C-alpha cells in the first residue's frame, strides 16, 4: 500500500509539483526506511558530517569523543539529509553498511550540482582517517524522479551496475545517482514474494488511504484532500513502474 501511495505522491502531476524535500519526502522516508532495503534502520537525519562520525562511533560501540569537526575539502561542514545503517552478517566478520541519502524534490533533476554535493560528502569520509579501519562500506545516493542527461550517461556506463556514478579505487565508498523509478522497482521485486503468498494486489486508492492514515502530516495538501481524483486519474510514471515491472520479473 505504501508503494502504491508513494508512486502517486512522486509521479502525479499535482503532487510532484507540490511535494517538498524536507517537509514531505524526507519525513516519509524516515518512517519507511525499508524502501532502501529491509536491513536498514534510520541513524540520523539533517546531520552534519561530524554528527555522522559520532553516530558511526556509536554504532561501532566506540567510546571515543569527537572533538575536531569533519569538514569537506573546501572547509565547509555540509549537512546530509538522511543516514541509514545496517549490519550484514558473515561467518568471518560482520560488515557494516552506512547509506547517506541526498534527496531532491520530485520536480527537480539530479544534475551536476547535486552530484558534486554528494561527492563532497564522500570525499570528506575518504580523507578523514577517523572513518578508516572499521570494516564499513559507505554508499552515497543522490535521488529524484529524473537524472540530467549527463548524469544518466555517466551512471549507466556499460559494465557497471545501473546508477553507479563513481567507485573509489582504494576505499569502500560508492556514489550512486538513482531515480525513484529504480528504487521502487527494486522494492517491487522484493514484494513479489509476498504478493504471491498473500494474494494481495494493492490499488492506488488503497495506497493513498494508507498515506493519509499513517503519514497525513507529511503529505502535500493535494493528497490529504478527500477528493480521490488523483488516484482515479492517470499518473505519469506510477503505473509504468509498478505492475508492469512485477509482471516482467
């Protein structure tokens, strides 16, 4: 139900134009972190890179005070939208994964400026020795509905996973340029297992009802109105990224 409602939130013309990055989109994802993978839990939102380091230490169980600020290469501190953490269990040694997400409102493309912003965070982590030697992978996402053509070309080169913009040659750091279509398609692939066993097919109306019930305070007004014309009408990309993707698996 959330995925159906989220599709409408992102791709219907009225909602896409009204949706704001921090007021709406960010708050929905804080409460639904599984969108990026069931292993993730929210670690921070609206955090400086120094806050990220402190949270990193907390998750590692390191009782070490962070005194010196973490800065980007230009000397600024920066502020990340969302940080998620996960632990992947291996027989030899568990690995941690930190996901830093930079959001742009649905009506804005991921362009060179957005990628530069995310890359500055990745460079700060790579350059600061306090982030090293902890068996931790760092993933940096820039996400919106669409990618600028130059970003799309760079992040979809042959021989690389779709969306991978840059991989550090020596450190476990990757920068991704993703569309919500890609993210939702990944979710739907995981959802297929449950759909087959529950015999449940969510509708746009059920999805919007879910958002209103659970997340009403973080929706633009066009989705909180009781008029269901948005759900009944066509959304520009929702149908394309839902049932067609599942049927094609």
